């Protein structure tokens, strides 16, 4: 028996090589499956933005969703070295994505997040028990976690003691959203709505065609 290596954990089982699971050795089918997995992860993050039980995590879910929306195409691009005809096919996909204001928005947003951080967001503060909207607030992160600042809506009357009970945040919106997608005007500019449209577009225009062409 070989003795434990210095710095290793001898009580843990040895991880086998599993070369077929290494990203550099992935088949075309595995690459497309990974792109589909990234899509699902992004959709889950978008869902958590609006339904997370811990409001302090919602900005983190926004960041995660934006990064994964961009990562879908990064994963697909690894097909270039695995299948014939990918570059010609993907050029058409790129032209379609770059021509759409919504998709350009998410590329730029991802770049901003990775280089400068998440831009300021606004959201609706509401009572968890009744769903009543209380205020529109700016949301940002400080040394204590998630912080909000805003004004109570004119039609809302609070007790002198201020807010009481459980409150949550919903309907997050980020600055400078796109106003058109696929040639149509966008009227719902909430982050969750825009993200859902972007994911649907990626799935329909890139991931499903990639599976049909290279992985089936």
C-alpha cells in the first residue's frame, strides 16, 4: 500500500481519472448537454430573484443569471474543435444575437458586472403576508449585506412605529434596459422578464439548433 502523500487527505477516497468527464475531452453531445445545464441554472437563478426566501441573496442571483446567460454561448463555442462546420454555422448565430438589442444588453451587463460590479437596482418592497406594495426602493450591497433606501408610496399609511412584520423585495429593475427585442417594443422591463426572454431566445436560436445539428 502506498503511504499518504504529504498535504493530502488519506481518509478520502481517491478520485479516478475519468478522462471522458474532463471538459477538454467532452463529446459534442456532452458540450450541448452542458449548455442546456447552464440554461437551466440561469432560469433557476432568475426564479430566485423574484421568489428567494432570503432577500439578501437576490442581488447575487441577478449576477449569477447574467453570467450564465452569457456563458451559454461560451460553452457552445467549444464545439468548434469537435465538429465540422461549426464556425460557419455559429457565424450566423452570432449575427442574429448581435443584431438584437436585448442580447447586446446582456453582453454589456455581464461585462460591467465582471469588471465593475453589479449596477444599482431598484425593486418593490412589499408585505409578505398580504402582497401589498409598500415602497419603491434602491437596492445595493454594503458591509452588512443588502441595503435598501426609498420612500413609502403615497397611498400607503404606516403606523408611527414604522414597518412591522415580514417584508420582501420583488420586481427588480436595472438601469438602461433595452426597449426592443426581435423588432418588438418591450413594455415590461423587469429583470426577470428580460432574462426570461433572453433565455428563450438563446434556447430557440442557439442551443436547440446546436443539438439538432451536432449532437443528435
